[in-house]
């Protein structure tokens, strides 16, 4: 399993807090498309297909708390 980047970790944390890609983009000053790219990259690294599974895998693997 490839390690997620600090930015991917940050975005997953916001996802876990219930934020949408548009909201995360506004918080971080990046576009929602860029947010979705980070989410897609993190899903591939953790071997999951859905965003809820991404958050669950990140919690399970200690990537976020």
C-alpha cells in the first residue's frame, strides 16, 4: 500500500467531518476538481472504490483519527 500524501490525509479528514469537495476546496483554497483528484488518488492507494470506504480505511489504518 502506497502512503497517502499529507494533502490527501488532510482532505480525507475533512471528508470524515462531512464536508463536500466544494466545501473542502473553499477551505483549502483549491478547486473541487483538485480535491476530487486527491480523493481518487487516495482511493487507489488504499484499494477502495467509494468515498465512505476511503474514510473507513483511513480510520482503520490510522491515517486519520
